[in-house]
C-alpha cells in the first residue's frame, strides 16, 4: 500500500480560500475536517460522515486518522467511506482497548450485514441466507450457538404456511432458520428475547407484479433478516449474557405455475385464516410464522424487523426506521437507545383497531387492502396484521419497519445499498436485558 492520506479533525473555521462554510480542506498530504462550532455531537458526527462521503467520491485508496478521534467519530467516518463497490483501507486513530474492541465488533458485524444485503439475488437463495446467517453467528460463539434449518415441503408439514406458500413459486426452496444462543446456565430457562426477521431474498411482487423500477432494488428485501442476525451477533461480541432465539423467514417471491395466488386462503398454526388480496404483501405472511414460533418459545420480549412497507418510507424517508409497539415502556427504552447509539428511529401509530383495517369476506383477515400500496395508513395496518400472531398483551413486542436500512441511490451520508441502520439499536437493547 502506498502512502495514506492523513485525516485530522479541527474545531477551527476553514480558511477563506476553502470557503468558510465548507467542512473540508487540504494541506499537502493531509485532509482536515472542520467541525461546526455547534456543540451538538449529533451534528458533528453527521459532518464527519458527510465529509467522509466526499473523500470516498475522490476514490482515495487509503486513509490514516490522525490526532484525537473518539470512537463514534471514527465509526461515522467508516460509514461515510464505505460502499458496495469500493472499500478504502483505513488506519484508525488510537483508542482505549475497550473502544477498539467495540469499534472492531461493530465493523465486523455490520460489514457482514451490508455485504449480504447487497448480494445479488442469484447468489443468495433462501437456504443460502439461512445457512450463512447460522454459520456467521456460530463462528462468533461456537460453543453457545445451535441452529437448524427447515426447508421446502418440511415447512408445510410443520404448518409454516406463510413461508411455504410465499416461497413455493420459486425453484429454490423457502427456508426457516431457528437459532438458539444459550449461554452457560441458561439451558433450562426460556429465552430472554426472540428475534424474527423477514428474509425475502428477491421480491418480484408475485402475481401482484412490481414495476421494473420497483423490482430492481428488491435484493434488499431480506434486510430484516440480516438486521436481526447482525444485531444478535453484535450483542454476543459485546458480552450478551442472556439466552436469545432467532427466527429468519426466508423465501423468494416469484411468479410461476406453482406460485401462490390472489384469493388463496392460508390457515396458520394459531387458527388465524388470511385471504391473500396482494401477493406483494408477502413479508407479513412469512413473518407471521416466525412470530408464532417466537410466541411459542415463551420469550417475554419479541422483536421483529422487516423491509415491510413503502408507507414507512413515505412517512420517514431514508433517515429513520419506523418502530411500532403497543408497549410504551419498550418504546421509551428504544427511543433512549437510538439517541445513545446514533441509530435514528421514530415511533409510528399502532393500536388494537389496526388489526381490523384489512377486512376479508372469506377469512379472519386479508393480508392487505386491495388498493395501491395497501391504502392509507399502510405501515400501521401491516403492523396491526402482525399483532394477530403474537401475544402482545402479555409480552413486550416491537416491530421495526426498516425504512432506513437500504438506499436505492447514494446521498450525502451513505453510498447506494445497505446502511446498517437498525442493527445497533437492537444489539444494545439485547445487552440491556
């Protein structure tokens, strides 16, 4: 490797020749990031990440962070220069041993999530996703992790009707990953939490076919599975001491002579019948299976994550993930964690009546409304649908609609593709159990 570009942080204003409002200047072989005199740490971190994005666009091959850099500042610099196409070398600035470990753990686990979300759908079948997630977490803690994968016809036999039916239109079998992280002494205890992730490795929309532009980024539709898997991995590396179960609901949603169809009625293990009025509302159908299993695990806390609705993206853009829960206590916990972890999320409405917002003349409920985008309040209605499959009255259940975990195109903070947002919040919550 040739000479690295040194990068320093300065709290002084930029020299006039660089423009007083610019955050970046150069001096021989050195780049300087000029932070605002605003004392708001969140604003300073965004300036660092935006400036790193500018440096990344210059295609500089290697960076050396010099001077005083806090761990969070170095993390935001890493986020800014990261991309699916090119990853420059970074020599990080000095940190305490603890902070070095925390930074290394974040980079390892979130890099994995980004890579697998950005993977081509041809290379990431449902079974491949389930297998890679199981192997990745096992490598982190081989003595404490066990997992199994149920696939194909065995899903039908296990009454996992959502995953089976959504995935049966593909030649590549749908699959469920069930993973158990069980620290010593926890063998006879129920899990402290259960995680459920939507793992649609490619979403054509099924017979409710997406447009070309709508379908192009749909390799990201397994972002929920990657998020909860990486969150568990990060929590383990950070010292998680409680038992946690993980369920990844993996399938390809394709069109074929064997694909599920509009008007089909699915009967779930818990007795709920669902009329399919939109085959592009498939994520909630596979998550329902995972939520039933999570409920059966007797975990008092259940968290699911999914790139579930366009409505959440309309509401929050790409800046926040949406949080849905009927438990104010857990909502307050996540709000505090989001600020601490600089991992933005925002609570959207969820009430009992949202269960009734997808009515059916033929089943207990429909999986959506038979109108474009699921109609008004689509994200809340989807969360209401999911609430039918978990005992939210007696358990702390939280649903994340991941509006911010993937970007179709680059902006001033992130390159196109996976962002990693959502992972830190869930990991920190698990470590606080």
